[in-house]
C-alpha cells in the first residue's frame, strides 16, 4: 500500500480552522492588541467621565461668555463711539480745509467737543480699547499739531 506524505494539518471543523488562522496570522495578533488597548481606553474614559465632562463644560461656558461679551458689550460700545465721532471729525475737517482765523477755535471744538457732543479727548477717555478711540487719538494728535502744541501732539 502506498503512503502519502501529509503536507500540512487540515482542521476538521470550522472552529478549528479559525483557531489555526488566528495562531498563524500576525493580523489577528494586531487586532487582538487593538481590542485590548480599546478596552483599556474605554475603562479610562468611564473612570474619568465626570472630569472630562466638567472640562468640556468649562470650555463651553468660557466660549459662550466670550461671545456674549463681544455681542452685548463690545460691539454696542464700538457703535456708540462711532456715532460720537461724527461731530469732532466734522470740526477737524472744517479746520483743515479752512484758512481763516477761526481755525484754532474749530480745532479746540474738535478736541473738547461742544453743545453736549463729545470731542476727541472725551472719546479717547470714555471709549478706550475700541478702534474708534485709536482713530480719535490720531485725530487729536493732528489737531494738536495744527495748534502747534507739539508736546500734546506726541502724547
């Protein structure tokens, strides 16, 4: 009788076949390692869930607070400053375009304001931190320069 050489082990059932493939496969090892690390991560998240949610909550409250400040405090302040800038800017424009003797009085009105309206100095003081206050500071420097008050123009 002839004998045949067996070249490999053949599993008898499907379960044995899967087990053999898992033993010989590096991919199976990688997936097993990933499963173990995923379960460790899940355990850590479950353990620290309150802390994680607390940090997310604090970040959300901070962002909402910032947005509320910008929309309800800063933007209205900028709009008010822009509205107050109209009259001093008109006085400055008239003074720069006017060559008559009342040029100094127009520059003084632009700096100090008149008739209950703000001047550049009032805008700088009351609306500091806004782009309009920066523009008022520049315009006040221009007014002082035209009044030949050079020390105040630099400040």
